[in-house]
C-alpha cells in the first residue's frame, strides 16, 4: 500500500463502535487490495482529487471516477471494491467503517483472506493455510 497514508481519527477520540480514517492516496496509489467484508459496512466521502472506484460486478470490474463531494457505501457481503488514484494530484477521503467482531475479508484478485480475531487481523491463503 505504498503511497497510502491513513490517519486514524476515530482512535484519537476513543470511538469503539466505528472507525474513521482520513486517507491520502498519492498518484498511482491504491486504498487496499480489491476486497469485501463479511460483517463490516464501509462508507467513503471524497474531499480532494479524483480517485477511481473499482467495484466487482457480475460481468467484471466497473471503474468509476469520483471527485470531491462524492461518496460511496459498501454493505457487508457486498461487491468487492477499492480506490485507485490515477490522477496527477493526491486524492483525500474519509473512510468510515464499523468495528463489528468476527469480520472476514475476501480478496477476489489475490490468494488471501483476513479474519479479525480479538481485535487483530490474521492473514491466510484462501484455503485457510497461514502465510
């Protein structure tokens, strides 16, 4: 995730039910691997720049350029998603997500899955064998 800078604003205020991050993507950076959550809902609000939202659909990947003032939400068990900064300037956005226990994250383009156990992420191959 080179070129991505996250500031965990929710942690500063001791928020336990949901997290809020102020995230900056340098040109060429991505927010995360293409992913979807089993339990967590996510929401983003673009403050600066023009990040491209990549979302998995039944027919492939749909790319949509976002701009300041636009937002997107991702329900648990919904489409896999990520942001990519194809622009020449930084993209800055707020990301908000709940902190429900037992979340699992799937990565359809990678041999990877993540499970949230006791507040810590554990990573493994899709078949469950650890790295």
